[in-house]
C-alpha cells in the first residue's frame, strides 16, 4: 500500500473472491467488479463505478479507481451517483452536476 494511504476498511476488499460490503444488492465479487470497471462499454463502467462511489466508504474507492478514471467517465457517471453527486464533484474539482439534466429535457421537448 502506498505511503500516506489509509488501509481498506476491511481486508476482504483485497480478496478477489469476496463479496464487497458496498454491493449489498448483488452477488458480485471483487473480481467481477474489477471486470465491470474495465468493460469496453462506458455505460457498464459508469453503472458499476457509480455503485462504488455511491455505496463504498470513500477510502475504499481508491482501491478500484483513480480520480482520472472518474473524471473521464463523469458525464456518463452523474446519473448513477444519487445524492453523492455534489460531494464527488467537489472532491474532484468538477463543475457541479445539473440533475436532472434540465437543459437536455427542455431541448428534447422543444
């Protein structure tokens, strides 16, 4: 573990066969989560990264993704973050997300 980084909240997060506490609604393992996070499909990556950011302790997030990966997926990711959108935008110095995306909704009904 790099110096200055807090350890994971539970050692089980280092076991690819374990079920992470933050994916409580599914039987996915750490290995499966890692596979989803590198999927070629950006929506699949966004769904699983959103679950991670929304449900996991912040210090556990960095075991799986980097700030740059979050920034790169941000436009797709916003919809999956729930009430944690503002916090992640602030932490990563991103513009506050507009949710629901009213400009897109208005444009599609114009």
